C-alpha cells in the first residue's frame, strides 16, 4: 500500500516538479509551490488522510496538516529546506491547533502558511478572490513579526529558526505595499481604475481600525469618476493589513 500510494503521489506531482525544477531562484520555487497548493487543494474538514500529504497531493482535499506536509514535500523535492511547524492560529473559529512551514531561502528563514493563504481563515472575501483568480500572498515568505498577529508557536528542545526579515513579502516586491497610508496609495488606486483593472490590492505595514472605511469610500469615488461602475466588493484583513477590492 505504501508503494502504491507513493506512486500515486509521484504521478500527481511529476509535471509540476519538472516545471518548477527549471526555475532559477529559490524564491520562485517556493512561490510556485505555494501557488500550486493554493490552486489544487481545497480545505475540507474531516476529509480522508487529512494528517498526511496524500490528502493534499492526490485527493486534493485536506486540512492544515495535509497542506503543510504537501508543501514541505514539494519544497524538499526542489532542494528547499522546509520545516513542519506546529502551534496555534487565530482562524474562523478563534484560536486553535494549527500547522504551517518555515522555509529557508538563501541565508534567511521565512514563515509560510499555505492553509491560511488558501482563504480558510482570513477575513478576505474568498469567493470574490477565487472568481477573480486572485491569490492571497499574505502568508508567503513573511517574518516572525507579521505571523505573530495570528500565529503562535513554541520553541521545543531544538528551537525553530528565527525569521527576521520581510524582504520577500510578495506585495513589497510587486509595488503593492506602503508602510502607512499616504498619497501614493490613492494615486495607485486611481491608476488601477483608469487602466480598467477589475481588482486592486494593497498591503500596509501598520494597522488602522478606520482604514477599511476610508479605502472603501476612496475606491467608490474612483469608480464613479473614472469608470462606468457604481458597484464594488471589498475585503480587509486586519491580521495582515491587506485591502482587496474590485468591481
């Protein structure tokens, strides 16, 4: 049975691994695994084999343990160091047991949570994200400080590596980030609407309880002035300071 299941796993991921192995940077490999898991796995409580990688890589249904084991396996196959981390996280039902990964990229370590990235436990409008083919990168290659907002972990006899830099934050790398709200945010939003982009995403480095309302009003003003649409949807996740809206 072990041999049969291993063969099924290999058959399921061979094409992905062949493509990912040709990527030049470690970051691109890590990002590709994260995206593959988000695109192919659905969170299904109580599904079969949900504590191991067979659930995520073959059945494509799992919970956090299967997401994390599948992510770890693919990364290790690509030569990336990946650690399975157990702890607590603040999901839809409040704080509970959870699992995610710490990965090494270059000389630094980063927190990665493919389960939360798949929309299971954040405050984002998951249905609209899926309909718009938008992925949530807020849980890809983050530092300890960012993860501490909704994750808790314990250093055991062998302490976990410290994740001290946020330099691989997807939104920073792609010009979708600012430390706080300033004029550049409004200008970027305006340019997005004028360009006809159906979704606008921005992440902030600080938290602000009143920001969601401000951004919602600003986006609606942009739609009314620069487009033909008068309806919108939006989501704001305070845990990762991420605002997503569209029309």
